C-alpha cells in the first residue's frame, strides 16, 4: 500500500509542467520499493544559499521571489495547493543565474481530487494563522502566506514570527503567527513597495488578504 503523502506526490506533482517546478520524470516500482525519479537540481536548497551567504539584497530576493510566485501561481491555476512551501522545498539549478524549482508535493492537495484542506500540515514557521485553527481553509491563500515568509527570510535573514530571544520556542512562534506579530528590523533597508507587499500578505483573516499568487504573478512573471 502506498503512503498517502507519496500518493499525493505522484498524482499531483506529475500533472505539473513548469520551469519553476522540479520536473517529475517517472515512478519505478519493485516488489519491495517505490522510487520517484525527478529532475536534478545541482544548486541545492535556497535555504543553504541563505545560510552560506546571509540575507539577500532586495534585488536578489526579488529575483527568486518572482520565480517562486510564478511556480506557485501555476500550481494554483492547475487547482493544486502545495501546503509546505519553505526554503528547504525550493531548489536551484546549477546555472550562474539560478533558476528556482519548487519540490516536495507530499502535502499538496488538488481541489479537483481532494476535499478542502483543514489539517494543520506544514512547517510551523511558515504556517498561516487559519491553518492553526484546524478548520477548513483556502490552501491557496495559505501558500501565499508561506511565500511571504520566504520573502521575509530572504530579506531579513531570520523568520518573521520567531521570538528573537527564544527562536526555537514553537509555542511562541504559533502565538506570534496568530497575532500576526512581526516587525522588519530598522537596519533592514527595503523599498516601500516591498514592505507593502509583505503587509498585504501577512493578514490574520484570509478573507481580507488582498493579494493572491495569481495577482502577484501578473505583475512579476514574464
């Protein structure tokens, strides 16, 4: 019997074809193992790039965020929400100007094949407030929140809802997410447009979020 997350990875991921999504190639099934063959991303995780180089300039963050949003927008157009977008699930190819590739669709849901999400899946630092309430929520808007967290980390070099004095305290992270309690440090110089985009994404009530991935994509994707 195939694990549910593996099944979702296969069914949802293989339906996607986009430059900013890791290409699903094939499934190999033996009597004892199941292997998924995917495109190789020689540049590794976006997370490692930040760890190695520190926070990005706004231009570099914009370069990667545009690609992330283009990939997420395509997923949403295909009626698939990822539900675990984070720096570790974003890979880079090996080119000098790296192309970003979204991977790991084990938590993904298709609005065509699956029920509306309500389980609190994902990584705590990236989870949207509505996901924490354990009620039905819009997976697409939760993805947009996670994209906002990714943008913030690229710009600041830290997670927006961590307590600086106690960064590993999950309970405090969840409390700060629920209260949308974040600040952009004074020493981080970013444009007013970028600050506004973050503020439009980080909204506690998803019905009041003014931007979707598709809307952002219209102004950022080629």
